[in-house]
């Protein structure tokens, strides 16, 4: 992800409303409030499948659920 904000420059020790850093902070706050959808890349999928293949049955089944976008957040919260 890449974000470009435009505005007056400044220094973080003396923030001014509306400057570029303040605008960037607003963008980051909005992103933090909204969970982005899970996207499993091929290397990540291969890693999860490889690791899960050597785990005991229960852990293997649980670990492989990381590949299920509907369950990923719940699994990571355990």
C-alpha cells in the first residue's frame, strides 16, 4: 500500500492542523478502524501447508484454518 499526501511541510515536534503529517495520520486512523480483507499469497499458503503437515492432528486442522479468510481473525486471536 502506498499513500501520498500533500500539504505544508513541518516538523513532528510542532504539528499544525492540516499539514501533510496530520493528513497522513488521518489516513492511518481510518485504515486502523477498518479491517482489510485477508489475502493469502502463494508463498504464505505454501508455508502454512508445509508447517501444518508436521503438526499433530488438532493443531494441523486449526493451523490450516488460517487459509480460510472467514476464520483467519478468529484463529489469530487464539
